[in-house]
C-alpha cells in the first residue's frame, strides 16, 4: 500500500447528508414552498407559464448575514413584479476557478485556505432554509458532485457553469438532479457543448457516487428533461443579441430539444462590467416583447452594494455587502432594473 496516496495529506470524516438534514431540518412550510416554486420554474422552462424567470443575486455568497439582508430586500421587490417575473435568488456557494483563488463558502467558509468544509455545508444549508422561509426560492451552481446530496432538496433551479458543461461527471449528475438545470455555453462562446450536455443529461445514466448515508454507491438516474441553455457570451464577445438568440433557438430545435433559453446578463455578455447588465436586460426584454418565446429568463449579478473588492488578509477590513468575486450592481440598482423590466413586460398586451 506504500504506493498509494502519495500526494494525499490526510483524510477527515465528514458529516453525511442524512445527518446534516437531521441536524438542520426543513419544515412542512419550507417543503411546500419548494414544491410550489419548482412547479413554477419547470412550467416557465417548458413555456407552460408565460412569466419570465429572473435568477438574481450575488456572484458568490461569502457572508450569510449580508446574504439574508439581501434576500429580505429581494423578496420585497419580487412581490411587486410576481405576475410577470418570477424571482429566484442566486445562492452560489461554490466557485470554479481557472487557476486559483477562493473556492466559495462551502469549500472555504473562513476565506483563509483552511477548507473547513463541514462548517461550510452547515452555513450553506442553514442559509438556504432561512431564505426559503422568506418565501423566496433559491438556485445554485452545481460544481462538486457530492455537494448536491446536502442541498439538492432545497433548490428550485440549478446551473452547470461554462467550465464544467463539457464534463461527463456533471452531465451524469445533472441527469439525476431534482430540479431544472441550465447549461452555460463554453467560455469560448460555443453553444454546441451546452446543447450536447442538455441531450446527455436527458438520458438515463449510472455513475459512482455517495448516498445520503455516506456509502459508496452506483447511482442510477432517470434523466432530466428540464435541461436548458444559458447564453453567457464568450471570448469573442456577447451572445445576447437577436441574431445570436435566434441562432441558439434554431440549434435547439434542430436537435429536437425544448427551445428554452436563459440569458446571463453578466460575464462575457457584459464584459464583466456590472453596470452593462442593464443594457443586456433591456435587449432581452425587447426581444421578449417582440415575440421571442425561446427566452424564458435572465440572470443578474447583484449584491447589497455595487462593485467588488479584493480579499484582504484582515477580513475585518472587508466592506459589508460587497462582492469578493465578480463585481455586482447594488440592490437599489437591481430594483430599478427589475421594475423597469416589469413595466415593459406589463405594457406588452400579449
């Protein structure tokens, strides 16, 4: 055995998902809200509900207190627009990194490289339940293939990021997720990888994983028919324009897929400039009003305060409510954007 684990520094026991669910349980009210919100999200994706899905929230959550304050404000906004726009809070706890950097609240909750993952799981699960108790559904990016065992039953929507859309592991995982899953186009702007991922995730699958008791298992899935495309732009520029959306719609139809598209107003579509999300959203709403039925929603990166900040060695120096990853617009700016989109949609007599 001396040739095994040459680069492994050690193993630590981790709470099982069943134990964590028992330690931090849901309530009947929370379960009922999740069931209702999933039905709404699924019907929007399938074009059975003519509302527009809005995935809105921080690029990444690093401070649960600030996230709860944000959630309360977002809930108030959502009530004003709910007959046209259905808001799901973006609750991202894992961050894929091109090279290095902070990997998110679940993996490194203390933002210091100590990787207290059990603490991160406790914080994430507690926060998600608290947000849902407000009556606000939550959506997460799925990155680590085991993490969904701890939070899957709380989500109403999920996403696979641009760097993992091509991953067979994530395609298999998506085929068993309990919620609709959006696949982002690749960072180079190519949508074919995401379309292949949607097709792959719709098929039954089997893969090696961990069950809720912590046992190594063969996990068999039935396939996820609620895969959809997220346009996030690419290295060659944005892809939210009319002709790009039309091209994506036609590609989905050509592949016998539900032509369901969500436009990410951030990332390459905004050139990672948070203020440009407004122009992207304006274009998206105009396209919807002009009859583009394939657009089922949009994503906005938003926080209590605008901008972003670098992680300091002294975490006490961090500004409250400001992103430590990609820059965001403020919750006040978010309210203006959502209300403006709502008024435009309301004016559409369709």
